[in-house]
């Protein structure tokens, strides 16, 4: 669940190779990063006022807008280029509180170089406008959107892409952690700040009261502790992507390499964090599908999880995956409430989070797999 996808109010032209969609088609998501994401409630919500109908950038004269998606935290405009490529423009929303970060020049150059021969390209923001981050990517849609496509060819392409993400994460982790890099990745950091304050934008306070009632102080205390140590684990401290997600993995409209949006969440810690954060998203989707919530599509989630770990060449500990699953589910609930809106299904997500915390605490067999 990585953001809200709501079409712009004006005329839309589908990019070549993009799935057909009506002008009224919408995907909603958690609002965490403004990319493609998983819904709560399985329905769309409105784009923030004053944006998406003339407020979003339109690109250069030879580019045109094909999608506009966003939340109160991050806004994204997808452009089609005349050469057949695409650009994702990203900007902080009114509830973000800061300009979206980009890596330093040296780090960006290293990341760009190491992914040149990888099966998935690391898409880093181009130098330029400090207000908008401009990413060159191969397509209009991410894996989150394409998971709804039942065609076997699409599903095989997604498995291959996730295998490639595992491989490129291994390359990122070969880079030593830079001095001064953050030790708590943005997702867990955002979650623990909310749990400490009990407040925040949107429906944050309402969700906190519900979380206190449904999870109780003991479980929430465990979650706070796990957030603080989210990037702890085996091995040396390495550079982390910090937030690998299905909504950040852009699939090509034509044959080519997928691209993983990279740079806004760089942090450092154990290699386990990046892998478990992605596995946790798949586990969350599997559980949401079982409950019939969030519009989670039917998919072979165990096979997708296996593709990630096979690509990485190493599997994190079961306990780390269980803890990450608890954090990921609760982060999704928080981000949707804070940056999109309140929805009754958030209460079901809190119940899923409680189950995940219990599984992580007692080591329930099978709790670490989607």
C-alpha cells in the first residue's frame, strides 16, 4: 500500500502499452508515499483540493500527463514522453512537512553505476528542480496495479521483476553505510513517532484510540520497541534502500527492465530490513486477501516472496519477517488514516496487526510466510 492513484480531472490519454482504463477508474492506497498502492475499503478517495486539476505539473512541451496520483503526504504525476518513455514527478504533499529528500551526488552516482547491469534498474531523481523529483522510468504502472491483471504473462513478469529486486537489493547492500546515514528507515520512524504522540494529520488520533483499544498497551509497546530496532540485525551496517515496495517498482510498457524508485528513503542498517520490508508487504496482501479487504488481488504470494529471496540469494530470519509484517500492516493503517481518510476497514487492519504482533512474539509456525 503505497499511495493513492486518482486520475486527473482533465482529458487523459493512455500511454502506449498501458492497460486500458476508463476515465473514472481509480485505485486508492495508504498514502504513505504517493505511488501506486493498496486500498483500504477498496475504493477511491479524492485528490487533495487544488491539485490534480491544473495544480499538478504538466512536464515539458513534448510530454503529457497520463496519470495523477497522490495523498496529503506525497503527490505523483506520471508523464508520457515522445520517445515512448515515462517520467514520474514526485512532490511532498501538505502533510509531509519537508521537501522530499534526494541522495547526495556521490551516493547517487554509485547507485546508478551498480544497477547498470542488474535485472532491475534503480531509478534515481534527476538533478534539477528541488521542488519536484523527476524519475525516468519505463512505464505508467507499478507492480501493485498490475497484480490485478490475471494474465499469466503479466504474473510471470512480476515474479521476474521481484527476483530482480532481490538481486539489486543485494548490490545496494554491498555499499558501506555512509557516515551520518539514518538508522531507522522512514516507515518505522513514521510509525513510532505516531505511537509516541498519539496524534498527527488526518484521522491519526482516531486511529490511535482504536489501536489502543484493539491492540492494547502491551502490543503497542512491542511495536515501538521493534520500530526502534527495525534496521538492527546480522552483518555489517550497510546502505539500505529503506522502503522497497511494490508501488515503487515500475513495470515496463514495452520489453525492458523494470525500475525501482530509489533515493527518498535511504538509510543504513542490517541487510535484513530491506528484504523483510518487501516480504512483509506480500504477507500483508495475502492476509488482506484472506479477509476480503483492501481490494487485495488474488495472487500466488508465496511464489512472489520466494522470488524476492531467491533473487537476493539469502533468506532473513523468520523472526525478522514476522516483526516486519506487524510493522508493515500497522504502518499501512496509519498512513491511510493520516494521509487519505478514515475508513471502517482500518479496524480490520488493526485486528490483523494484533494477530501479527502475537505471531511475532510467540513464533507461530508459518506466520513468517505470505
